[in-house]
């Protein structure tokens, strides 16, 4: 009987490693005490667990803590999730607001925890300008975690470290994608969970990190990138800005950037599990969900950007209440349907799978330069879009011309009728 149980556990581990449903959240590798699972970057540019049978003791911790397997087995909402209250919000600190991706609410929530002696975990750029989860313990360090990174982050052992701090009685705030937050939630017992504030984001999905690495090499013709942001606000609220050590600057709207278009606009390099995300809709595991409030009503607009805030638990509501009491944020009621109108990942996690996605990712795995991707994939895409826009513009022109002609004919008939009398 024991051998049969061991066989089942090992079989589940192998399924967990190979399954397209894997999100790369690193929950399994953080749960394993013997380091039999290591989360590494695949050739396609996504984090995947690699299983070492020699180190495995068949304890089953990885299977028990995997949020995807847990979601398959239990469809009921997490017990600490009650309802979602929605708001439009922004930081009242002008500098914080200006330097944040949207409204700066994450920074204000983090300050509460840091000023209480806690630790904040979030995604920042490492020395190689790669996104990874890291911990900060002071407000001065918080700038490292500010701003959206639209590529997969390396979790490392951040989940295990955050859980250990919480079990020791420390205050912890952990911010990440919905699947990463769900992975940490699985590692926490009830007592530790009370010590942790979980914040997830309205996540569109994550594109290939390998493609992003190639893109960085293309930006300055092989020269390294010393500074990079997806969310500068100089041209619009989604301006990509990169700088090189020599002082060269790349600045472009996200809608005109080849990496952003291939990864997000056309979904060619999104991770497979992102097309049917199990964590993007309510009920959410996180205490608070943050995102951009695109299409915000006029009465809630702000030129520096507005955060959509979804308060999912009483603990999350308590933190938001503290920010209001200290006048740290401006908060206005919002409607979930209105938030999700231009950000569908607020309430659902389904995207259509592009027919050529597998072909595209095979090219990524082959290690082609981004210059190659530009001419092989992006240039034809832009050419088709220009033809489509030209045809659409022409159609609109002729429709309007016909309307003008009809109006002109109508008035001419009226004039002739008047002359007849």
C-alpha cells in the first residue's frame, strides 16, 4: 500500500512538472524541504520546476501545496474571502503617484507594513535587469519594487521566507501575480495567514522572458541596458523607456513597441497557462487586488493615473481604512463591471490561443535575435494592420460621403418642392 501511495505521489510530481497548466509560481519548490524541485527558466522563457528523483523523499508536500492542483480538487472559494468592494484610488503623495505605474496604492500599503516593522516582498529588477522577487524592510528601499514588470519574475525561495517570517510573528506584505499569491497562501497555516497581507494584481498574463532578453539586446545594438521601465508617464501612461550606460535613450509608447505588441497585443509569447488562468477571477485569494483603472469615469480621473482597488477580505478593508484615516490616498467607490469593461482579467481568465503561438515559441527556443523576430514576425504584423486600418478608414470615408450625399439630395428635393409651389 505504501509503495502504491509513493508511486501516486511521484506520478503527480511528474504531471506537475510537465503539465501546460503550470504557472511557474514556484509553490512546489518552496514547499519542498529537500530541494528535490528547482524552478528554472525553460528554453521558451518560462519558469518551470525540474524534479530530482534522487533527492525526493516522497513526502507529497509539493503536491499538497501546488495551487493549480488544489484548484482542480477544490472549487470552493478560500474561507477568508467574503466579498469584493471596488474603488478608484491614488496616492496623495505627488512623488509616489508620479513614479508609480498607476495610482501608487501599492506603495502606500507597503509603507503601513514597513513602518510597523514588517517586511514587504515584491518584484524588482536585479543587477542584470531581470525581474525577481525580493524583500525590503525600509521605506527607502521601496522604490526597487515600484512599477510594473511585464515579464515573469524569479520567485526563488521568497515564498518560504515570507511564510517563515509570518510563522515567527512578523508582519509581511507579499505582492505578486494571482498564481504567485495563491502559492504563498497554500504555504501558510491559519495563524501565519493572519500576519500576511496578500496583494495580487490584475494580470494580463506573462510573456517569454527569453524574448525579453533578446529584446534588451536589440534596443541599443548589443549595448547593455542600464535602466528600464514599462510604465514611464512621459508620452502616455504606458510609455516604455530604456537607457544605456553611454546615455542613449529609447522611448516609445507601449502600443508601438515590438516586444509589447508581440507579447501582449497579439499574445504570441504568453505562457500557456495564462490563456485559461484559474486565478484571475473572483473569488480571489488576495486581501487586495490592484490594477490600472482604464476608462475611469470622468469624476474619478487623474492625469497621473488611477488604481483600480478590489478589497476582497475584512483584513484588506482594514488596511484601506487606515490609509483613508491618515489621508494617504484618495478613494472613490467604483463598479466591478465598469473596471472589467476595459480590463477583462478582473473577472475572468480566458484568452483565445493564437494559431501560430507554438511556431512563435519554437523560434524563441531556438535563440533567434530580436532583430530576426522584428522582421520575421513584427514587420508583417504591422503591415497587415496598416492595410486593415487603411481599408477601414476608406470604408468610413465612403460611408460618411454617402451620408453627406443623401443629406444633400434630401435638401435638393425640398428646394425643388418649394420652387414648384
